[in-house]
């Protein structure tokens, strides 16, 4: 197998399982590959180039470890130069720095809480000339994927080891608060209809007592055991925003119904 910067991590593992340990030695952030559930979720979606964002490392460092276990690395054609850098930094021509609203989500995550809802609450009342600065220990890729579809652009900086700054601003044409509300309400439409449709054909699980990221991992794992004619009924503490893009990419639909602050019913189906 000839490896390039665009080779998926899952392809490496399929070719040689020793790739798991080899990549894990490059950076501590890659140790999650040793978790079979996380590996199944992440490896098919992450290329070697993408992995440099997660691990704050270089393509070259990963190539060296792969060569050590027998992989052949694609050679750059003679006369061309391939610059191997640290993770790509997203730069937006529309980013404004004169009015910064700062939000450090590290204490929120340390408390075991998903900060998505709090981030959205910060964004909604902001003016078009304001920029939200999220301070974290990693690049919040799932969040950024969601916000890109809502008309936001971002920049990522790493001012020091273990600290990541993510700047978020609306693109010039912007999106309205109304659109954000519609996006959220679309998820909860016709819960009772779907519940009736799959009556007697639902597998039920409860992830309310699991710590992050196990609710998401468990749901994706359980879905692999559910047929296309059945559904998965989930008891969750809240609407799992990071899960939504994953479900959409796998052609699943989802409806939900909030019972109280710590009890959300969710049905996932094809």
C-alpha cells in the first residue's frame, strides 16, 4: 500500500493494525484510536492531513512512524516541492478583531457538559461587527461543521501548547436568528407520528448516565445493530448537537421530544 497525505486512517488500519499503535505514539491526542468505539467512529472520516489538526503534529512525523512498520510513502515528483506544515490554519477575509466576545469553554467541558447550547446562546444576540472567541484545548471540528452551514466563518490559532483559539463571525450576507430557530425546530417535528410508525419496532437505550463522549459513541454503535426497517429509541439528557452531522452523513433521520431539563426522548431511523 502506498500512503499519501489523503490516505484515511481506516485504510491504514485495514492494511496493518499495527498502524494504531504507531500513530498513537506520535501524539497523545491520537491515543483515542486505541478505543475501538472511537476508532470506528473517527478513522473512516479522518485522513492523515486531517489528523495533523487533531494532534498538532506534521504529516512528516506520521509518515516516519508508518514507514517504520512497513508502509510505502508516496514520493514527491521530481521538480515539485511539497511543503509539510503543522495543521492548516483557517483564515477568513471577513474576520473582525475589533469587538471580541470571549468565552472560555474549558471549565464547562471539565464539568462534563456539552458547551454547544451556551455557545449558540452567545452567538444569537451578537451584532454583525462582533466576533466570538472560543478558548479550548482542541479545535472544535464538530461545532465548526455545524456553524459553517449556518453562515459563519472561523479562524483557528494556537497561541501556546494545549490552548486553541477559535474566532467565529458571520459572513457578510449573514444568517438570522430566525434561521437558527427553524434549524432547531426542524429536529423535533412530528415525534408522535414517528413513535407510532415504529411502535413495536424500536430498540431502546438510555445514555443519560454516560460521560462524554460515550453517549454519542454508544448511539452510533447501537445503530449498527438496528435494521433499516426499525428505529433506535434513546433516552438522553439533552439534544446531542454533535451527533446530528454524523447521523446526516449516514442517511439517518432524527426526531426528539423534551420531557424536562435532563430528559430528552430521541428516535433515530432511516
